[in-house]
C-alpha cells in the first residue's frame, strides 16, 4: 500500500500536536484512516491490553459529518488487521466518546473535526479511561508508524483478526451526567440551546430532556439547529466567532429566556449567553464552576486543586485561592491540562477556549457537564428576598477585570516582532516591577502594583501569527497596554489582524 504519489508519506500536516485534523479526502481519506487505525492498535491498544481480557478492543464514535462512516470503517479495518475488536457507538459527542472510554475501560477514537468547516474531518485519540494521546504521549509514534505503513504496506494480518461490533451508549452517558449534577430541584428556567447542527442536537435532548428515557427536568428548552447536518447550513459550529452567536443572542431575548447555551460541532465546549443576550466569558464560567467544585471538595474534607491555563482571567486564581483551593497554571492545550489534572488529582480545570475538565468525568473535558453546573448555579441562586438571581448579576462577580480577548496578528517576521516586545517590556531599564515567564510564549505581568495588567504573546505553531491576550484592572489600562503591544508587534511590517482562535 505505497503512497499514491510515489513519494514518502508525510502526515505531519494531518497529525498535529493534539489530534488528527484535515480535509477529506485529501489528505485525509480511508487509506490514511486505515493506516492510522493499525498504528493506533500497535502503539496504544495492544500494549495496554490486559492479559486476562478476552480480546483487545477499542471504542469508536463519530460526529455528524458525511465522511464519518467511511473513515470509521477504514480505521476499524486497521484495528482488525492487528487483531483488535472495535466497539462502535455510532453518533456521539466527543465527551460521549470519553465517557464510553472511561465506562468501558477501553482506548478510544472519536472521528470529528470539532468546529472546523464541513470539508474537514479528524480523530481525537485516547487511552483507556479517556487519558489523552498527544504528541508527547504516543501521537508522534502513531504518525511515524502510519507513514511507514503507507510507504511499505500494512503488516501481515494477525492470527485472529478483530471484529466489528456495535453498542448504544447515549442513555448511559446521559444518566452518568445526571448523577454528577442534580437539576431536579432547580427553579423552572427557559433555556435556548444552539447546537449549530452539531452533536448537541443529539445529546441535549438526552441529558436535559427525556429523549434517553430519563425523568423530565424543570427546564423549558428552546432548540436552535438541532438537526444533525455536517454541512452546517445555518452557521459554522464555532461559537468562538461572535457572528456564530448572533442567532442564539437574538433568540434568548426574543423568548425571554434565562440563559442561552451554544455548543461547538462535537459538543465538547459550551458558551454561555445571559438573559440580556450578552456573552459570559469562559473565564467567568471557570470561576463559577470552579467555586462549586471547590466547595464540594472542602465539604468532603479534601483540599481541592484547580487547573487553569495561563490565558484565563486573573479572577480565576483570585477567587479560587480565596475559597481555599490550590490553583495550578498550565500551558494552553487540552493534553497539558489533562496531564496536570491526572497528576495532581485536580477536581476541575478550565481554559479560555471554553474547555472544562472534571475529575469526576475521567479528568476529561465536557461542555454538557459545565452547562449543567451553570444551570444548577442559576437554579439554586436566590436574593435575600427569595427572588431568582439573573445570570447577568451572577456573572458580574466573576468578571471584575477588563480583557482584550485573543487578537491574532499576521506579521512578516515573528521573531523580530516578538523581540521588539521583549526589548520594550523586559530588558528596558525602568520598565517597572514586572514579572516575566515563558511557560507558553511570553507572559509579562504588572499585577503586583498599580496600574495592574498582564499580557501574553504566543506564536502560532503553523502560521506566521502572534496571538495577544491582555487583561487589566480597568478598561483604560487594558486598552493602553493592548494598543502599545500591538503597535510593537505590527511595526515595520504589513501586519494585519486575523480572527481569534481557540488555540
């Protein structure tokens, strides 16, 4: 099975630091999926298979993209070739696949391109218990082995080829989430949910309504774009882009709803809209959910640990430390967060990109569970007079600072642009009492003395981009720091802004 071009196979543009992601069918077609499946079996499934187990197995799921069935079938063929059975759970969210991996104690593969446009597909891989497979935890080895299989042909079939089987997991997933957050006693609320024609169109009715046979909750759900359609006819399933939230914002106001919830294509992230139609920042949600998990840990007599990446708001460590938690700051990216979560037995983790991680959910990210925590906080919250607290009021306590959001600049020379910022803020005499670190890009902080601000400047791994995030104690200072750093970044080049991204 030599590569079609006759040149050595090169999957570096397809198999990235966290997952597999590319255009279908070129570079990502069934032939490549088959090779990756065989490599995944060799690197992850077979070494981790229990000697007592009847047969080594992996669980496979897919989102609603039209290319999914053929890619799953090819991947399963690669597994079978190496003697590995596939347990196929069909249409599911990414956190549904993580639940299956944890509940069945099997490695897993989720076929999704998340929020990417319709022509894309991809794979998120995990070990048993939903443990991540990233560049430093097996994905690089899988890439090299898959390239070898494409160049030299797949290995000889195992003595006992694997078999394909099916299993329904949606009801178990819904019941498991219900067991983690009890919404049965909250006040009745009207909730608008925008599934973006993605997998929340399947999971929201199962978890928050009665489609999976669970009891009714005091939630009046107004659905937007629940029809599963991987061509995304209404808008891209990427709530990070403001234009993709407009329909939800308008619907929240039109229906007089208490809250709006938007999910991305594979429903592992959720974005929250308050009753006025205004977005609530992922950092505020991290603080809100984190405080709930911290309180639960402390009530059980444990000292809680919460993970957050270095771009989340300063409000997260401020509030969580005050509540008695140990907070740990990490690099951006789910593989880093998950590794820290497991290593420190952290109860919760949050990112600026609206990924939320829970120890009780196999240390994995789940947008639905985060949304349920928000609903619980809203449904339980009351003023001293017994009146419900609107989400906008509740969220105000978690958004005290001014943030720029992520601003991307395309520049001619990334290294030179970054050095101008270093020269101005780090090496210049009289720059003031700043703290500097390079955990992930360049972070400069002046938070210990007025005027309080910090910024992070990170280079893209794949494009000539610099990503800037700024936060300050007030809007005026944030704008001054933002404009100053952007001026340095874009000086002397044909730099221009590009839309912000999750990573």
